[in-house]
């Protein structure tokens, strides 16, 4: 949602503000950032006090989960809230939900009623919306979709291995019928969350070892001060500068929206989390006497400026009456820059609800379709154009790492027999990014880089969807359920374009704990 540089001491120069709007540049220049007065931080380790001309050591202390914040509602499909007190430092934030403990009953014959198919990265899929109330902000709320939360966090990971780990820990792929999943087959009296013994993939004589990590997801949340990137030195938000707590509200999805469970399994898991918490990294910069922080709190005439990137989620249902279901069909969509601000980046992917059986939702929610022949027109003129599938080839010159989600386990179908060796295959989840100054600025945390200013102008995005790779054959004969769709699944409906706009912005927090103001232009 946003990247906070924070604790800037360059007096508003910022080095890369040539493309900023006049209003935003004036704010960053006139409102002195933290520690620019009365003193200056040198390399985040020394503090120069201009009043006494003395230099003192400044220390940075990092803690995690020091304050475990429990959400006020564990029900799935609800809108639980948590409050970050106005006495802390807040940096990268995670939502940590956990399924209930459950044990298998007496197992005789395993039928489809015992099926379990919980998708890769299910923690991201369990989120519908994130809403943040920044204390006394003049903007009532900041709201992004669950898909936007995933897209930006994925774009912020500096390496593909980090992106893969982020997805793995956000929820393991669980399907006891699949050799790619560590989940053990049902066995009388065993925990539902038991792990396989190697070599005994389908035997009931599996281990009874309880493996609690299977039922936990650690999901990074994209908040105005939070980021998965570690390339820039950045200190966390000093919440004591505002007298009001920060409210985080998560709109979650019901269990049926992101899992496929047999009739026996669903009541075992239930419709509520065993635990649901907010956990934070906290980073504090101070000298031994805390004078740095105390001096700031004592001077209400100064504001603290936190530059970041403001995100706007815009999901489009792709509707084309003449869609023929082929990979050659060209989609054309009109999109508009809504906020009058410095638009830096488009992030987007295309998801499809028709892949699963039944077609009640994309069973691999983090998978983005392969798009080809992508063109972005600005007021009718070509701005970006990528022929065929050359996007991942040519953008590597501008990016730190591969531009997609590697090794994504995508279930083909929830099978009704244990004779199939695999029911999923590894693929890539495709994420696309158009940056108006330089590609991959999100990863390098260059939040206030040069930007082209597109104020309320019209864009046209055209692309084709590759409907030949990673698709199953459609038929009416009766091959194994892993090789065909159920009859009636349409390839010409159910597509959603998940678009995210990123803008330059700045949070101003009063030194007296007064108002919090979001400036986007």
C-alpha cells in the first residue's frame, strides 16, 4: 500500500523530487522532517545537536511481537479490528490467522467427503479488504483489496526466493491426495494437521505427528509505514506522535471462498479461527536519554513527514460479449487515473474463477494468467507495448529479479480418488508492472522518484490471455478427474483484472500528537 522512508534529514531536498507536484514538494520542503531541527541525524547512528554543538551516539533497537495484538473477532467472513496504541513504534506488520485444532474420527473408507484442498498462499486469499484509519487523519480511511495487498508485497520482494517464501508461509498447499502436499492421509484418531511420512503418500499408516505450522498463515499487510523490502534503511512510524490509536480492520472471506473441503472436513475446521492476531516489527531510534524523541514531542510547531506510496485498488470484471475463448482474442479496457496526483506505477494481474471444479472461485487465488500482446495507450497514443510474450524478457533490464511468482502450486481439481499421483502442478503466477519513470521502483523503495504526471487522463489497456498453457482439456468422456473440466465450465467468463495504482504521497503527523494528514498532490 505504501512505502515509508521516514526520519529524513535532508531538509526536503530528497534528491529525486524533480517530478513531484508543486504542492507536495512545498510540503516536504516547508515541513521539516524528523530530526532536521533542532538536530541532524548522520547515517542513523550519530545525533548532532545544533544547540550545544555536541554529537551523541544514537542506537536502533529492533523487536518483534513485543506487543501481540489480538483481533476482536475470530469469525471468518467478518470484519475484525485491531488497534495499534499511540505509544509504540510500528514497522512491518503481519496478520497471523490459525485454523482450529481438529482430529479425524473413525476412518473406514475415504470418499470425496474427506477431501481437503486448501490452496497455496491461502492466507492472502482469506483477506478480502484492508481498511486503515490513521488516527485523526483528514482522509477518513485507506482501503485496499486483498489482491492489491498481495501484488504490492510480491513486487516489494527483492528476490524470487523471498517472494516464494512469502507465499509458502502465507499458507501451505494442503491436499492429502497430492504428493506435493505434506498433509497426511486421514487416519482414525490422528490430527487433521498431521504430516506425511515419506514414501507412504496414500497409506493410512501415516505419521500421527501433529504439525501446527500447517494450519497457520503469516500474511504481510501493506500499511502506510510497512514494506517487505529491506534495501533502504528505514525506521518505523513513531505512533507516539499521534495521541490517537491506529485502527486496522480486516474484511475476511468465508471458508468456502478460498478452500474446497469435503462434507466431513468442513465442520471439523469450523467457521472461525483458533487465533487471529496482528504482529509487528518495531524499530526505535534514540540516544541513551531519549532526548531525540522528547525534543520532537516538545515542539508542536513541527510536523514529521513520512513519504510513501498511496495505493488504490481497482478490480475490473472483464466483459467481452464477443470473446471466443481463444488465446488470440484481444481484450480492450478503458481505465482512468482517478486521483489528481503523481501516478508512479500500475500493478496488475488477471485471475479467473473458472479454473476450479466446481467453478466457485479460483482455487489457486494467487495465480495470474499469462498475458500476451500487452499495450497501454495514453490518450490514444502508444505508451507501453510488449509483443507476444516478451514482457518478462525485456523488463529484466529494469528489474532486480524475475517479474512473476515462481513455483506456485496450482491444484488442477479436487479429485475423488487416491489413485492419482499428483493433483497439482508447479507454475508461475504472472504479475505485470508499468512504471512511469523506471520499472521496479517499488522494489528499490524509491518512493519519490521522477514521475510522469497523468492527471485524470484516459488510458486504454489491451491484452490477450494465453488460454493454452496450464489449462485442462474439456470433454464429455470420462477420463480421470485431473484431466478435464466438469461439463459446462466456460472459458469466456469469470475473468477479473486486478489493477492497482500507486501514487506519491506524504503523511504529516503533528509533533504535539494532533492531526494526521494525508497529502497526495
